[in-house]
C-alpha cells in the first residue's frame, strides 16, 4: 500500500458520498519512538472491507482496519492508541512487532 495524497483522500470521500456509502478515514495524529509512518498518514476503509493507503502495514495496520470496521458499524469516530512493541509474554517469532514506538490514530466516519 502507498501513502495517499490529500487530493486522493478527498476524491475517495466524494465518490463514497456520491454512492451513498460510508467510509472510515484513519489518520495518524501522534507518534513517539520508531513508527513505520509519520503523522498525517491515512488509511481509508470502505464498508466492504477494502482498504486504500497505509498507516504502517503489518500488525498495526490490521488493528487499525479492525477499529475502522467497528467505527463504521457504530457510525462513531474514535481515537485509538497502538503500541508497536511485542508483548513480553509472546515469543518473538509469533508477533513480530519491530518498530518499538507508539502512535495514536483518529478514525472518522464519513456518511
């Protein structure tokens, strides 16, 4: 997945609104330590589960996608915090978080 330009984000929002479909826009609002993407990176999540853009890939992107799907179902925005560190109780070969930082992602729902 690649980073989206501001024009691409608004074009997709406009398309979704024209088709009367909801869309979740997940935006990284804060980061600390090492993270795979910078503040402002966006992931669009459509009602059918499709994604466009990226907030970092891997485990954190899957978690953001799941939160976005819940936000769509509830029709409510949310602020989510993600740690990009392995849980000390999980063997390293099972989880694979290598960045070590933290990030907050704001997820908004566009109707």
